[in-house]
């Protein structure tokens, strides 16, 4: 992390200086300007669009599916295990089938292709995580809301959802970080219209050399969203990861 930080502000000749330069006395933003002009700006925007939309869709669907599995035991233990077992499969096995499907639907090199693929990959994990939070909540809480005249959806929205916010935040953070950093699907399903940040970063490593300054600058930009999210949602993250750890 530190090496990336100082590398983002180094001049080209300073990367090969001996002994290595461990601190810099100047903070020039030339590397950032060149990195953004080489596709970094579009990559950042495309990554934000795909990650944000994908995260919202995954969390919404996972809330309803996790609630159904956790509260009503829909499908029994076999369905719950099936959802969990989807996490065991490596994402690479879905690349070829998805590519042919997207090609048939003519959505290769579009936001929709990436959002759809991230939805399929992340949804089982989010469902499994939220299902655990639902199961840790006493059913009596919702029963009291139903007695007070709330509908099932009203009880979920006004009682259950506020109590599992830490779990929702944890799910959203994991899904967003995966979509933000994902490289394989972005490389296979995009060409020129959509280029996410990891793909743009890989293009800075060429057969004729590595653009170290631009690579460091763009890597630093790629780290920023994750750091910001963790800082702002740290309390929810800690509560979410420890929720249900102690009972009684």
C-alpha cells in the first residue's frame, strides 16, 4: 500500500533508482492525469455503474429470498444447502455458458452483461448471509407486529429490516467490493464500450514495458472506494460480522 502511494507520485526515472527511493519530496499529479487519460476515467465510471447497480439488485433480491428461506423454511434444508453449495463452484466455470448466452442476446460489451453475471455470482452468498441474520431474530418480534395490525410485508419493512441493517450492510460491502475488483468477467464480456478499472489496469502492463507511474496512480484510485466504505460503515461492519455470535 505504501509503495503504491509513493509510486503514484514518482517520476519515471525514480522507479529504477538505486538505492530505492522510499520517500519523495514532491507530489506531482502527472501520473494521475496520464492514467485517467489512458482510460482510467472511463474505467472508474464504468466500475462505479456496474458495482452500484449490481449491489443494489443483489441486496434487494437477497433480502426477499433470504427472508423466505430463513423465516418460512421455504424448500426445506435441501434448498438452503443448494443455495450454499453454489458458493463452492469457481466462477470460471460460468464464463463460457454466460458468454454464449450474452452473445445470443446481443448484450456482450454492455453494462447489462456485467451486472447480470455479477448478480448470478454474488446472489447465493448474499442470500446465505442474510438468511443467517433472519434466523437469528426471534419470530415473536414479527408476531407482535402482526398482532398490532401490520401486514407481513409491513412487519418485515418496519420491524425486521431495521434490525438486520448490519447484515444488509455487510452483504452490500462484500458484493460491491467483489464487483469493483472483479477482472475475469470484465475481461471476457467487454470490448471497447465498457472497460472496468481492473481491465484498464491490466492494459498498463504491456509486452514492451510496464507504465509504473500510471499503474500506481490508478491502483491508488481503485483502492479509495473500498477504504471510504469501510471507514463510514465500520460500526455496521463490526456489528454485522459479530451478529448472532453470542446467544442467550
